[in-house]
C-alpha cells in the first residue's frame, strides 16, 4: 500500500507505527448492506472505513426489529476493543454506505502493539472514545425527542459522507431511531414542510443545514469534543 488511506485514525499514527501495520493492510471494496459480522461471530479483523464509507452497529430488540446504536466512518475503526482479542460481535455490523475499507488482521495489530506502546495507547484511546459514543447515544435515546434525534443522526450521517445528499431511506432512518417507518416519515415530512430537507428516491437532501442543526440535540458535539480531546492528546504525545 502506498500512502495513507483516507481514514483519520490511520493518518494520526506516527510514521514508524504506520509502517508496522502497512504490510498487513488490505484495501477492500464493499457494497452497501454487506454484513461484516452477525451477532456471535468471532471478530478476526479490524476494518477502517475510508472516505465517505461508513458502517453501522444494529442491535436486535423484540419483534424481530433492530436499532442502530452506532455509526463508524473515516474517523475510526470497527473491531477495536480495550481488552484482549479475539472477541465476539454483539450486534450485526453492516456497511451502511459502500466504498473502500482497509482490513487489518487482529493478530497483526496485536503483534504490532506489543512492539509499540504508542500504538497500543492510540487504539486504547480510540476504544474509550467509541465507548463514550455508545454511552452518549444511550443517554440521547432516553432524554431527547424523536425530532432532535432524527436531526442529530442526519447531521452525523452527513458529516460521515461529506455531502448534502445522504443515501438514507425512511426505513433506514426508522431503524436508526428505533421507531416505525411511518413515524420516521412523519418527522421527515415535518422537516420538509419547514424547508429544512427534501427527499429523492432513496436519499435525503439537506436544504438548510443551520436550521437542521438548531433542531438537533448537542450529543454529536459532546462526542466530537471527547474524540478531539482524547485522540488529540495521543497525537500530541506521539509528536
């Protein structure tokens, strides 16, 4: 592999630490809805989404429904834990927006971490950030309205892919919010009536980002602040 992939976590690594991983990194192209892991699967590799690609964690609940509890894009990775490897997937982990991912065998990462305390520190910090994100999402689900959470998730998705048109259907948004499709559609129609969003087949278009941000809760901002503080400190220490 020549150069750094378009993944923020890999780009933050010190040159020597990236060189430890580079021989084991494999670029893969995966389509939307490709399942990386089912619940109970042994996780043997880390996947780093690149560019606009992002992955979701869908947790099963009653009535054969799933609630998407976490989105991971180019800011992070799927398969990182604070403990020892290997581990079992708790949720269904699926590619939400297809594209490029970098695959790294967990065994190769573990061996590289044994040779580099800085590398181990970086990925431990990222595991902490991901756990904080899950905690914030749990609090958000309990404290904020469907409208606030819908605005938050749409903004989060837009930030992951970096464009105003988001390939997100009403059914997918319903899964993210843990509500029925009809409920999600009513929320979208309300945003459309206010001139904040428009819809196209299989996509949502943000027309007024400022108005959408005003309707969202602050959970994304808290998570981003934690990422910047925790991972920023790791990068500064490596420097």
